[in-house]
C-alpha cells in the first residue's frame, strides 16, 4: 500500500547578474538557471532531493 502526499512550497525567483536564482524559503533550498523556467525546474529537483533525504 502506498500513501501519496502532495506538498506545496513557495518559489521566489530573482534575476542575478548572470542567471536567475530560485529559492524555497520554507526549506532553505536554492538553485539557479539561465531562464526563469530552468531555475524553477532546477529548484523542483533540488527540493525533491532534499525531501528524499528525510524519507
């Protein structure tokens, strides 16, 4: 039997000098990308890896 849980987190995206920086303040996890979309995609992956550490 599997339990599926959907969680929602905040993503704050800021333009840096060369790249976009994405931050999840609830988990204190950050990532970056060349575009806003890439920064958010990378942040999602970083959050997933962060959460997996606790499972």
